[in-house]
C-alpha cells in the first residue's frame, strides 16, 4: 500500500466516520472502497467517456424498426411508443 494524505470537508469526514463505525471497519477502508467503486464505474474518467462513445457508435445501424419512413415520421412513432 501507498501512504497518502488528503483533506476532507467536515461533513465528508463525519460521514466516513459514521459509515466506518456502522460497518466496524477503519475510515481508510471506507475511503479505499469508495475509490475502488469510482474507478470501476469510470465516472469522470476520459477513457470511460471515449469507451461509451465507441460503444454507441458500434451500435449504429445494428437495429431495425422495419419501417422505411422513420426519419420523416419519427415524432409519430415516438408518440405511439409512449402511449403503450
């Protein structure tokens, strides 16, 4: 493990301590778990955004509604879908 220092707001420190007490673990463990969850979720990471964009572009053209006039009547079809 690598030792590091950080500053928390009073509210953050209180919440971390409360969670740690409730779970009977150290505050360091709570912070490490929170960081692990952030890293896994990719939140706020440019690589994750690029990955989402690539996956979205990969999906383009893979699905078909079977309708040939979807670009002209998309509002009509959307309204119908929301009524269901």
